[in-house]
C-alpha cells in the first residue's frame, strides 16, 4: 500500500523526487528516498489516504518570497490540482475556486454537486494548498457519503432578502482597523447572521454552534482594598525579577530547577496596548474548602480589572457569566484528596476557575476587539489570569472626537447594502455536530461587485469591500 501511495504522490513532490512512507507510532512520515530527509506527514484514516502536509522549510519559504514580485504560477496550481483529483478522487467533483490566502499561500477547491439542484456541496471533494511557485504544500480529501435533505422551498430568494432586512442585518458600530488609530462610526453586516432557511427562519452562528446568547450588564463602580500583587498572591517567599519583554515576575528560589528552565509563578506585563497577568501559585489542599459564590468571584474580577484599567464602570460592560459546573469543582477536590499534591514534574493540576468577560464600550457602542477576560480561582479567589486589550492613547483621543450620531440614516445605509445584495440558494451543513447532513439555505451574495461589503462609513458614505482573494471561480 505504502509503495503505491508514494508513487502516486511523486508528481506532487518538489522536483518529483522519490519518496518513502514510514509508519511511526502516531503518524506516517513522508521522507526523501535517497537522503532520508523528512518531507512531510501523510494522513491515513482506516487505511485510506486522506491528505498530506509538507514540512515547512523556512529557508525555502524565504527564497520563494524573495520572488514575490513575480506573478504566482496559477497555471501550475490548476494543473496540479486537476492531476490530484484524477489520481486520488473516485467520485465526480468540480472545480469551484482558486483563492489567494496570503503572499505565499493559495487554495484550490473541488466539490461535489447536488445531482437534483445542480449546486455545490461544501466540505466535499478536496482542498489543496500551493505556494506561489505552484508546489503543493498541503492536501485534504474531504468527506464523502453525505446525506442531502430536500425541504420545501417555503420562500423565494426575494422573500429571503426581505427577511434578512427585517432581521436588522445592517448594524451601526464603532470600528478601528487592525493598524488604524482613528475611530470610525460604520454600518456593517451583522456577523451573527449566517443566512435565511428555506422555511423563512433566520439562521445564526449562535444557534448553529448551540451556544447560549449571553446578555451584558452594566458594571458598578468598585473601590479595591487590595493591591494587584495581593490579588495575584505575591508573598514574601517569592523573589521579584525582570522577565521577558520587560514583564515583572516572581519566582520561588527554593525550587531546584536549572537556571534556563526557571519558570515564573506570577507574572505581570503592561504596555499601552494591553495588560496580562497570571498566577500559577499551587492551590493548597484543604478538605474543608468551599467554592466561592459567583457573586464573590465576580467582585474579585471587578476589583482586579479596576486596578489594571481604572474606572471600569465608564468603559466596560460585563457579559453574563456561565457558572463553572459544580461537578467539575467536586472532581477537582476529589483529585486533591486522592492524589499526591505534586506530579512528577513538581506541579499540581491548575485550580479550576470562573471566567468573566468584559467588553469595551463607548456611548453604548461595543468596540469590537477590545476586551478583558479575568479567570478567578474557584476556591482560593486568586486572579489566575487577567488579559486586557487596550485602546492606545491616540485611539482614546480619536474616540472622544467621534460623533456617534450617524450623518447617514439607517434606512439609507440599508438601501445601499441591499441594492447590491442577492440571495443565493446553497447547500449548508444542517447541524454542527453532524456535518454529513445537508440542508438548504439562502445566503448573501454580491454578484455585481468584487466582494462583499465590509463596512460603510456612517458619516461619509464611503464603502469598503472585503478582499476575497479570489483569483478564479465558477460562475
């Protein structure tokens, strides 16, 4: 089997070198025959080849990127993709897309078609990745033997479009680009809406993932009585040192470890873009330990965040916390009672925590990408981890100058979006946990433009489109 597979893979190997497949304990290694050099990993499930990944060669990657000015060899990519399909896929599949992911990462997809509706079935066929020169770097043969359901089309494409508009598909929010310092008030698509079911129901990411849609609550002012060091558990037995990238760390000099392996028990790092701390102090076993109430844990989260960020009631809202399950806590205590306190490496299992998520807001708008997450030990109350993504000083100043009342009213923005939108009937995975069953849905399509509308400035009307990276696709 391995010899035949290796021979089939030869046309997709750099310089078409002879390769050998070796079965290891947990993987199948692909090596160059005459040198023994590792070329990549072959994926085999139940005796069937389902893909491979080339070992990343950073020097080779740099050499390819030096020729970045040169046009990508898309003809080679498409030829190799077609050869891969002819070599490894028995079912009939169709080319759907050639996409540029990054400067040296291109994706080609082939998919099966619905035999009755003549529409593509996502996550079937194969997905192939190439570098700029057209060398295959990764291949995945996707699922087969899928089940297609044919529900009644209760609504038309035009009716689905109306449903989408009524679902508040276009929303107003504050936006900072990844590298930008200026705040913008924008209209954008609602990222939670996936599409419209053929029965007329709104389909959302939250429902598809079977996640609970959590409400947010305002934050009350708090006055911490402890210091940040107190809340992380800094004590006199620890030695303060300077850690990586200017962080402040505390270590236990009594632990016998090699110097280069010295690990911080507590760490704090803060700059103008964020704050991060952790406390890995071992939890002292106590058979009478009682889990702190959710309210007490929440209070500690509020206190540490106010120590890090100041008056948080002016900046943040708190997402309704999902309480850590009691059985997880009881299991943790049982482990402490029945096992040795330390494992073979000298560390105990981490204390279970309760997480609290905070979102930065301004004048009632949630500012996407600027969040804080606090993990509080269920028994000790120690702040086990706190991470904050901050606005820079320039972003704060820009935010203060931003007019949050839009110049362009919502209905005009919706007209602009929906003049370009069409709804397209597609196959979609019905349930997240059962990916082989497909339903029918209407999803958003922008056939008149290069890509989807990403956002529209609510003051100037300037529209920005998503760079899809699509170089070729089926009409």
